[in-house]
């Protein structure tokens, strides 16, 4: 999947979880800067798995700490 499509779809997922547009930047951390609690993160992961048609293992969750790390993860796991 092309990087631009990954970014666009990730942006849509973040907006669905209630993240304001002006907060979505590549170096923003999910929990500290985007203020996601455990419920938000669970919703975010569900929407990610649905939108990108993939399954995220529990062992991989630590790799998804920021917008940038999520983009990198998706680039590696989306064909």
C-alpha cells in the first residue's frame, strides 16, 4: 500500500476516535499528546484492523506509540 494511502486512512481512523485535526502530526504520541486512554486505544486498534484488513498481535502493540510509528508499522504489514 502506498504511503499516501496509509497516511490518509490512518488520518480517517484517528478522526473517528475523536482526535482533533490539528493534533494529528507524525511525531504526536498516542497517549500523551493525543490523550488516548485505554478505551480510545482499544477503539483505535479495532478501527485500524478493520480499515487496513490486518490483525495486530498483542506483542506488536508497543510498536504503536505514535502516529509515525503507526505509519511505519502499517508500511511493513500492509501489502
